[in-house]
C-alpha cells in the first residue's frame, strides 16, 4: 500500500499545481479583489465545481477507508483533471508577476504546514488534508495573509511614481476614460500629438493604478512632454485613484455605457465614476466629452463646469463629423466646428466609433496647438488597433476583428460596418455576446440578437452557452432564418465548421471574445 500512496502523492502534487495555478490565474483576472473573485466563484458555479467536489469527497474517502480501489479511482480522476488543465491554452494566461509569485509561495507554505502538522499529530487524515488544500478558497486566505506586505510594497511604488511626476512640472498629462473607445482614442491621440511633442502613453491594458505606476517608473523620461493615461474602472473611485496619482490637466470621456453593471449597479453609477476624471481637472483644466453617448450627455447637464463636446449624431456637439463617406480604401469626413470647418480628413480606420475617437483626439490636438496640416497627416497615417474593429485579409477572406469589444453600442456600430461592407461573397458573424452587465445582461444580448437580424449576415455562430438563449431569442424575434444559425461551444468549433465553407470574397466579423473567467 505504501507504494500506491507514494504514487498518489506525486499525482496529487501535479493536481495541486494545476488547480492552484488556475485559481491564482482567475484571482489575478479579478484584479486581486476578494469580493470580485467570490462573485466569480458564485456566478460560474466554480465553488462547487468538480475540482472542489473531488477534493472534499476524497478527503472523506481517505478519512474512513484505505482501500486500494478507492486510491486508484481518486488518483486517476486527479490525473485526468490535471492533464486537462495543462492542455488548455488560455486567452489570458497567468502573468507571473512578483505578486503572483508571492501568492504562489504563500499557498505552498500553507499547504506544506497543514499537511506536515496533520501528518505528525493525526497521520490517518494526512491524505484528507492534502485533498482539501486544493480547494479554491485557499487562494483567498493566502492573499489575506499577504495583504500587509502587498499594501506596503504598493504604497512605496505609488509614492515613488508620485515623486517622479512632481519632478516634471511642465509635463502635460491627459487622462482618457470611457466604457469603450478609450484604448483606440489613446492610440489616435498619441499619433496626432507626436507630430509636435515627445509623447508617452500607458502601454497595452495598463489602465489601473498599478499599471500607471509601473508605466511612470519604467517608461517616463525627462524628455517626455506629454503623458497620455488610459484610465479603466470596475468600481466607484477607480478613476479618482488614478487622477490623485497623475493629476491630469486634460481629460477625455469617450462614452458611458452598460459595462460592469455588476459592480456599478446602474448606468448612473457608471457615469459618476467616469466623470471623476472631469472632477479631477483643475480650474484651468480642459475636458472633452462624447455627447453622442446619451448617458454622458445627460450627466453633463448636471455639471457646472465647461467642457468641449464632440459627436456625429448630436447637433449640439462643438466638434462634429459631417460628410462621412466610406469606400473600400478609406473613410473620409469633415469636422464642423460651427463657423470653422476642417475638410478632407481621411483614414484607413473603420467604423463610426473610430471617427468619434479621432474627433476626441482632434479636440485635444487643437488645444495643444497641433496644426491642421499635421493633424490631417497623422489621421491619414493612423494604423489599425488589433482586435478593435481592425481589418485584415487572409487570402481572399476579409476578417473584421472586433474581439475586444464588449458593449452594445460598439457592437451595433460593428454590425453597421458588416452590413454596409461591400463584398463579393457571404458575410458571417461569430460572437458570444456581452458579459458583466448585471441584471441587464439578458435583455442587452436579446437586443443584440435583434440587431444581428437587421444586419442580416449570411451566417451567425453563437459561441458558448453564457448568452446563447438571449441572443437566439433576439434573432428569432428579428426574423433571422434558423437555417443560417449555429450554436457552438467554442470559437475553434465555429471555425472548424465554417472553414470548409469559406470562399474568396467572404467576410467574417469577430464580435467580442469571452475572457477565461467566462469559459
């Protein structure tokens, strides 16, 4: 029996690492916040998943029996779970930061200590404790134990970044936030302002306080003249926290939409949080707000301070795109500023949403004295942002990649592009719908289904089960033919079915992509 137990112990170590890695990965994706991680556990049913059921069942089994058959069954089941976990390629894999390494270390110390103590004082229950130590909630305890150290480290990094920013009083700092459009606006603004200034922007998705701190400490140099800061928020106070750090003189609100309603509670809660950026601007600060976003326009009515506005549909916008013309090569538009009109802007970027993003950048460029000719040149040379309604061609197939979009307004704009896209072949849509929308998630996905029906693609693939019922219901209400609808479990399954049907001239739209926590 000893040999079998030793083999089982080795299998358990592999199983423990697999489950622990996944748990820490999800904890990281939930911003190291216990309340969000708990909500994820509850919403996905992970708290009573096969992993935890196996751990508790095995703990009870080993407490009352040592039968060889039981050991073999549990050992094989652990091995199956571990192999399956290691074979998955995640869209957002765990990032082995120093914090994650400390979290892993604490979990390992906890496990080792618990197993060692039980083995000394109650050896009969050693294997039971080994199994229990694989449960997800040990990650929460490890984080709780690490909290004083993490807080001290974070505070030191924060104060160091604050010191660096104060040493550059001439630095122009521009904040950008919004429910969607902020990353594209950041890139467009960076390209336009680079015509005149030496510019730094937060890279990738570094839009949290710690991401901004890291950008300042690792990338900000004395020669930089402008610092563009993307500001993300998942709960009230997130934008204010970043503003307290960087103290922006200018700010852009790209949109207010139904994102992260599980934490914000309502669209009004989203608006209050986004407008923390405008509240943080000094008396001489310059704010820019998209008033095509109805929630942003409504919230703006209650503000006493003056801001500049932009839009396409709203005639009250100070910066308004007019005479928009699409072609297979580029998009052309003019900017109406009341008495002044700038014409002949041209860009290779697709969609009305991106025209709005360019308008926001032009408003800031005017404020900072970038010439109209330099603006036109920069807009003409702006490159597509990957996964944000970007266009690429694979042989004769055109792919409209909007995988990072996850909001109803942006999705509607992407459907407009798909519907109006000139092609010789068929048009397909692949989507899992929207997530993190609280009580409105079902209705928003149902409305999305109706909008898809109006866009009338030749084939729709609804991916994953999370929003399947709502999207299909909307498609049915919109009169979409059932024969052109497929419900699949994954993107790979959709592509395996679609690939043999694709012909030169076909167009595919990837609309949103669920993160790992919703797989």
